[in-house]
């Protein structure tokens, strides 16, 4: 685990009844922010199902959005209503302006609603995210051609801030199953403490 800035409450072991999470006042306990092409059909879907099995009401955009709904307002609403956002940083996360805009909203809710944010580094180094190196640097070079400097700087700052939070770092060839169980355990404990 990497941590430069710790959560106000450190998450530890799982708790009591699974039904506890389903009686939450918000519609979703957890919001997953991820780059679809990198992790949707592997890591993210496995994490999603592990959280659901634990009874944690989790939002993953391709599972929850109804046909015809506008994506942006719906996602912003879900982020606002969630207790925890899990940001899954992967190789191409920064190439998606949608992911970067989600991240801005997540950090806004962290400040205004004391929402918990958990950073997950899926086969990328935390320092790569924090300092926008390698694929993140290449993504921002493209963004700088299309967007104004202020917007690009907000995205860079958001990445830097999020990469300083407590998080989990999955290294190449590490056991994903055990890694996911550790994340679920942290989320479970944190939700229990919020009641």
C-alpha cells in the first residue's frame, strides 16, 4: 500500500451484516471510476462483483446506466450520492477526458461531502500517476493540443492530489484475487464506521 496522505479513518477489517450496506441513505455506497478499455472486462468487473457479493451497493457505469439517459448528469449525481469513490488508475486512464472529469467531481465531493476516495494503481506506479510520466505524459501532450491550459492544469492537479491518498498498488504478476479481497475489506470496514 502506498500512502502520502492518509484517510481520516484508516480502514481495516470486515464487519457484521451484509444487509447493513443496502440500507444506506445514498443510492450507491461505492462509485467505480475506471478506463473501460483497460480494465472493464477484467479487473474492474472482478472488483465490482466482489463488492456486490459482500452486499456493498456499487455503481459501475456500463451496468447501471439506462438507455436514453444523459451520461454526464447521471454520473455526476451518482458520484455525489456515493460514500466512497474508488479510482482505478491504469495505463490509459489519463487518455480519457471523461475519466479526468469524473476525477474532478470525485475530489470536489471529497472536499464538500467528506466522501472517501481510494486510489487503486492497476499495473502502474503511483509516482507515474502523481507526476504524469510515461503514458500519462503522452496523454496530456494530446490534451494540451485540444484544451485550454487551465483545464489541463486542473486535471493534472487532480491526478497529483489523488495519487497522494492512501491506496493499493497492484504490481505485474501479483495475485489479483487477494488484492481485490483487500480492497473489499477496506471498503467494508469504512462503510461500517460511517454508520
